[in-house]
């Protein structure tokens, strides 16, 4: 019988692609959802991703933030994939609780449940490039590697939750007695884009298709194809060289205008009007007074971050897809499903 993989957040944009690739590789998959009833529509979509799969995806209801919630879900599991969710930190902040604690608690609970199961061999933790470099510095000579860490003390609450949650995982595994040792492998993807298997996410492609901003500010996006991210998770399950390491998953970086021009070249002949004009910084500042999206761009205007994806290519054996092609694929999907409009 093939190995059983538990995903602690089965309905996310990236998790859907991971589930599909796991099934294609013959793994058994068990997915955690917050509510079997509330997420019934997504569950039905996930069950249809790989109809020819040998094993049907199993879904269970649990909340990793709550101690003991995963005890039943993790039974007979060999591999666990856990996504650190900064959104939990945001919700906690709104309720007046410590802003980073839910994300840290979820990681700790996943690790403890894995140890107590006596069957889990490896945990893949899906972190983020933001734990390596959260805010572009614009330094032309700096290339970020897995050895770099974002300073949690100066980070905003959401990034701080990511950093502290990932660090807590490394500390937890390091302090385990030999009898309880377990493999930990961390994925640090840049911004994943690509055709969604569930709901469309709010990313730069959809922003431009929807003409959500009047022009292109000088903002640079570090991007990776979501299918490459999924493949990295699947390959890391059993690669010995992946254990005990972080992995930057990165395709390439594109300025918003480059993305807009890519979309315009492909879709203007079809009647779609994509904003491609550069938005001057002074105009962006004015727009930010009443446009929340524009406001988020202000700290990163004109800055680019460079990431080293050597481990992705040489250890995991993944050649990153051309993200310009991914941009077009995603846009085609959104237009076909009438999710994006221009």
C-alpha cells in the first residue's frame, strides 16, 4: 500500500495543486478542512481533480490551532504537509489576542501530533519567501539564500507570525531526543501564480485583468508557478537531501509593467484593454489615499529582491517554468471562467 500524506489545509490555492500531483504519483491523501459542511463545494471539486487516481482523497474536520485536534486525522500517516497560515495571526489581532500565537501554536501542534503518532516520518512545512526577505531592499548586489532570515522584531504582524512559526519548528525538531527524531523540510515559495484548481486568488494577474489600478507602479513581483511549488512538495517527501533544509522556490521576478505588457500582447487582439502605462510615484501616492491596493505598493516602489533558487533546481530537480507563460495561462483560465474581466 502506498504512503499516506496528510495536508493540514486542503482547500488553499497551492494545496489543491499538491493534492492533484500527489494523486498522480500514487500517494494516498488525507486533507484537513475547517468544516466538512461549509467547504462541501470545494471538497467536491478536489475529489474531481484526479478521477483516475487509485486512491480517493479522504477529508477530515480539524483545526491545527487547537491542541489535540489532529490526533485522529494523523493516524497511520507517513508524511505531513503543513502550511503556515498568517491569516490566523490577522484574525487573532482583530480579536485582541497575541497576533503571532495562532500560527506558532498550529505548527507546534502539528509537530507534537506527528511525534506522538509514531508513524510520521517527515514533515514538510510550507513557509514563505517572506521569512527570508519580507521587504525588497533594492540592493543590486544582494542575492537572498536559505541562510537569510527576516528580522521578526521589525516585521509586521503577519510576517512576524511566519518567521516565528518557522523558527519554532526548527527549534522544536532540534531539541527532540534521538528516540523521537523526525525529518523536517521547509519550502519557502515566492508568490505562486497559475491556473487555479479551486477559487481564483487575488493576485497581480487578476488585478491587471480587472483593471484594479489605473496604471503600473514600479513594483516588482517575485513569482513562481504554483505547479512547480506543488512538485517541490511531492519530491521533497522522500528525497534524503531535502531533509533538514529550507528551499527557496522561485521562478523569476517581473515588474508589474512587464506583466501588463505580456497580457496586453496576448489579449489586446481579443479586445481586452490592459493598463500598461507606468504610474508615476506621485500619482501612486495620491491614489493610495483612497485605494487600499495602491497603498500597499508605496513601501516597495522601485525595489527588487533577488533570490537564489539553486536548491530548487539542483536538490529537488525542478526547472522553473517561464512565469510569463504562466501569466498567460492563468489569464486564459480566468477569462474562460469569466473570473477576470478587462
